[in-house]
């Protein structure tokens, strides 16, 4: 799940990994082109009830691909992503956009 808050110069995006993929997980990392697909730079925080969340500041007016890395070995998409794009590994990446709403 994604929640966005638009500010003048950035978008605060709250990512929440889908609970079905995190059941029993010890670690979940948010990995994407915003962090050069670094598998350990964005650990998600485990919340009460086993949910994993993370808030990331992203630049406005862009699209970012991402996935969740669970326990260091299982890659998962966000089931509620805004869209999906093919990746070079025979799957898809989730996409989040930071285009402010128009009035």
C-alpha cells in the first residue's frame, strides 16, 4: 500500500508491504531505482501486528520502480502499486509516481 503527501519540493511516500508476503518475516527491505537497487539501504520498520512500513522522500514529477525484498531472498511486488513495468529478470516491478494532483 502507498500513501503520499505532497510538499513544495518533494513527495513523502509511505510504503507498506502487503501482509501476505510478510507473514513470519524477520526483515523486509524496500529496494528500487531511487536507491540504485541497493538491497540493504532501506530497511522497513516492523510494526505491531507484523506490518512493515517505511517513509521515503522522493523528488516530484517522476516515476520510480521498486520491489520488496523479504528475508534477503524473496522478491515481491506491491499488490496495490500504481502500475507495473517489465524487469529484465522475467518479472515485473511495481511503480510509484510523484506527480502532484492537479486542481
